[in-house]
C-alpha cells in the first residue's frame, strides 16, 4: 500500500517536512508519479520489528538483578 508524504508523516508520528526531507535524502524509499511522492508502507515493517526486538532486549537487561558484591563489607 502506498502512502503520500502527509499520510506517511501521520503513520510515523513525524512532521511532513521531516518525511519529505528524508525522501529527498534517499533515507526513505519513494517513487514520484509526476505530482507527488508515494511511499510504500511495507518498508517500515522491518524497522518497527527491529525496534520492538531491541526494546525487549533492553527490558530484559534492565530487569536482571544486580549481583551482590562479595567485597561489600571488606574494609581494607
């Protein structure tokens, strides 16, 4: 499914000017139909999957208990 710049901005929760700049920089793939840029929505699926995987890894890391230091009471 193809989205316009404004629809993509809404989908990504970004400003339309930022999305337009990313398209012109080539960081978001798009096609130009002569009047407007059209952006394939499926290209963001992999990105969102990777973000979710990274978020889970961080949560696992943060939920690990801190090991007790064996030298806590050592007063050398």
